[in-house]
C-alpha cells in the first residue's frame, strides 16, 4: 500500500519525524493525537475510517493520512460503499488537515462548499488509503482536497472543499466606520 505521510516525502526533521509524537516534535503543529483513530466522531469508526498520521508540510499547510476498511453499515446490500460515506470521510479528512495547520485555538467552523467525485467503487472487504491536504489557508476560509485510493494507488474518490475558519486569537473583526 502507498505511503500516506507528508506530501513529497519527509520535509525538515523539525516538522515530521515518523513515529514521534507531537510533543517530541517542534514547528507549527497542534497536538491532535487525541483525534487519531475515528477523529472524535463515532460514525467515522463505524463505517471503517481511521486517521493514522498528520502534520504540516514546509509551507505550513496541514495534511492527514489514514485508512478506510469499509464495514457493512457503509455499504449497500451488494457490498458497495455509498457515495455519502465517501463524503463523510473526505470532509472529515480535509477538516482534520486544516485544523492541524491552524495555530492556537483557531479551527474550522463549517464546510461552506464541497464537491465529491467517485471514480471506482469501494467494496466491503478491501482496504483503502485516506488523505486530506490543505491547498490554501486564508484569513477567514481554507481550501482543501481529499482522496480515497486503492491498494494500487488508483484514485477511488476525491473531493475539494471550502471551509469557514474561526480564529479567536485574532480578536473580533470590526466593520469599517
């Protein structure tokens, strides 16, 4: 199966150290270890999703990698994963990646827009890679991409989305007088 670490391989040793916990690493990254696994959402684990690793690349853009082993609740009676399940996992992966890159108490507030494409069926009994990456962080919104790939690295589904950000550390925004 393909590697789901940082894009383009390891970056500087201060940002990504395989097997290290966030506490042992330096750089601009949140400690989000408690969200590994089901991402804090029981539904993600129920359908077979799991987040396994995350970080920030050399441009301070977040990423998350994980696995997806579809369970019966994720599938129709023929063992094919429903498109809504792809949406659930891709939305969660992109949210996780954005939150990994945001400093302090900043976080995503809402998914504003999301597009999902499925290219191949995901089936019960197979294992897939799950990935979310930040494309751009702006002051009030973030743009991200997510993907599900099969064991051969072929794209199964992908998504792009725009997210509203909450940045409490920057104080209240005021309208010009």
